[in-house]
């Protein structure tokens, strides 16, 4: 079962937060298409990954692998501390998290694509993330 919430981490764009629940006993593979946008040469948050169980306890962080790198930038993963209040039956939870960040080449404008494999204890997500860098209109820079 996947749950989503939105957060802001160190000034980056809001990103989907994936909460893992342990309701399923066998591993499942799911494909997810996501998008993010930002400016050339700046950090663009493309994902936040945490594992909060249905009983509000914290589970192990997922394993993240870059299975298809972007052609016009780099991806890094940083550790962070995640806090959420009033989410479902969890009134207040603080948990470790991973934050995936994309940074384009300094003068690149356009769409870059990367694929992350995110493995939780009970499921695996193949995330194809399209990152729009700069304006979405060709030749127009913001």
C-alpha cells in the first residue's frame, strides 16, 4: 500500500513522499512516472523516501539505485530527518529519510530523464523521473 504526502525540504520544490506500509507479505514491483522542474545548475528535489509503518513506527530505509542516469546532469542522494504531523492515525512522527536531488549542467535547458529503483522490504518501485530544466517553451528562459 502506498501513501503520498507533500513536503518542502531545504527550499526545493515539493516532492512526493513515499510511505511504505507492511501490509503485503510478498514483494511487488510497481512502475511510477513522476516529474520535477527547476533552473539550470541548481539543486532540484526529485524524491523523498521514508518508511513509516501502519502502526506509526519507523521501518528500514529503502535501497536506492540509479538504474538509468540523466544525460545532462547528476543525481545525488542525501540523508535527512523527516517530520510529519496529523498524517492518518500518526499524530507526530519523526524518521530518517533519503532525499534524491538532480542538478543539471550549468547551461542546460530542456527535459532530462532518470530512472531510480527504490526497494522497500515488501515492494520495489521503478521510478522514471522527467526533470524540466528552465522554461518548458523552447528558446524562452526564465
